[in-house]
DNA sequence: AATTATTTGAGACTCATTCACAATAAGGGC
DNA sequence: GCCCTTATTGTGAATGAGTCTCAAATAATT
C-alpha cells in the first residue's frame, strides 16, 4: 500500500471517518499533481478520468485534508480558492501576480523563525499561517 | 478642511472620480473607527447615524480606498472580509484566533525587510501583502 | 441654464460553497 | 458472508458575499 494511501487512512481514522473510494480518489488526484488548482479543476479532472465524484464530496474531502495539514488552501484574492498538496514539499509561501494570476513559491526560513517568535511572544498557539505577496511579476512589468 | 478629507479628495482626483457626499461619509465612518469591521457593520453604523448610503456604494467606495492604500482588506478565513483604515497607524499584520475570532495586531520590521528582499530577488514588484497567523489565542487555550 | 458624464440606489444576479435528505456503502459483530 | 447500525454520497436547492444593471439623481462643463 502506498505511503499516501496509508497517510490518508491514518488521518481518517484519527478523525473517526471512514475510508471510501471517493475520498481516496480525491486525495489521489490532489497528491499526484503539483499545480495550484481549484475545486472545479480537480472535480473536472476526476470526471475526465472516469471517476465520478460529486463536487460536494470534493469540497467535503478537501476540508478534512486541509484541517489535517495534507493540503494547503490558497486564497488568491479573486475567484475560487486553490489547493495544493503538502507531501514531500518543503514549506513555502506565495507570490501572486495581480496582473496575470501567476503564482510563484518562495521559501525563507528566517521569516518562518521570526514568525514563530512573534507567536511565542503573544502566547499564541500557531496552527497555520498565510503569507502572500501580491504584486507585478517580472514578466508583467 | 481636515487632513483626511483632503486625502480623500486627492485620491479621488487622481483616480478621475468625483468627490461626493456618499464617498465622504463612507471614508469618514471608516477613518474614525479603529476596529476591524465588515461592509455590513459599516453600512449599519452609517444608517444608524441617519446617513443613508447604499450597500453597493459602500462596496464601491471601499474598493477605491483599498486600491489607494487608505484601507486594508482583511480576509479572516470565514465570513465576509473586514476592513480597517490605515491612517496614522504603523504597518502591522494580524494574528487571528480560529476559536473566538479575535484579531490581534503585530509588527515586525525584520519580517517586513526580509519580505522586501524576497520580492527583490524574484524581481517582483511588491504592491501589498497578506501575513496572517491563525491559531489559538492566549485566552482560548 | 443646458449639456454631458458620473454616481447612486434598488434589486436582480453571480458564483463559490454549504446544506438537506433520500439512497448507498462501510465497518463491526456474528 | 450477512446483518445491522451509522456514516457517506449525490443531487439539487439554498446561502451569502459581492457585483452588476439601469433608470434617476447629481456633479462638472459649456
């Protein structure tokens, strides 16, 4: 059994939820693609591959995945939210071009550390964060 | 004429928009309150004070104010966006409690600087950013 | 004052997301 | 494997924040 399937089973069990074909299909579709996609993209791709899962189920499954840190939700400021899986990928944040919508990832450990310090200082238990830079990308300038 | 009124006039002029009672009323309502409020909060307060401005106009005016850096839009992850004015207030980011919804502000110049460096490195022209820490606040723990 | 262009208000509309509920499928015990 | 209980699914309707349309009102220009 693949590592990802294993991971899904664990999380579902932890949440007291059942392991179903639909949930596996959704997780599988998300984890085998490295793009930033919205629910409809994911739904349509599944459908194109002959896997009929309802949109509602995609939403419901993603909620669980997001809550359990397997998927990151990305509010890109306009239109539907986008999602990306977090397996085998180092943590990163995003730069979003307000002209062409292109999303670029960036990593900065110093920022991460400072962030942790701030949270500690306020006795705030950090669960997740959003750090997005909006602007004009190199190509659009 | 107050400094804030002056500022609004300038921005509207720059945008090729007219200075109207409604736009002044919305800006005034926002700039004289230091809380994080959504469009409906602002609309209802105006209405309570006998100032009848339509919801659509509040949305439209806020768009202009956000675009011109007079107001910050805050996506709090659930429900409608909140807004706060940016006059006389040093730049800050937000910690949002996912339990009680409380919003706390924090300032960290080092993070701001690092952020600028990252943008520079990618030749990305930074227009604005979102940096939000989600977690459990001191009181909710 | 007349003309032209912008803004406003009201409500219809959009569209992402959530919900309700009947039908279906999982998991546990036998 | 079969039954029973309980969770999950699909469907389509509902929700709700935000946007749009358009006629009437207001502002700027002549």
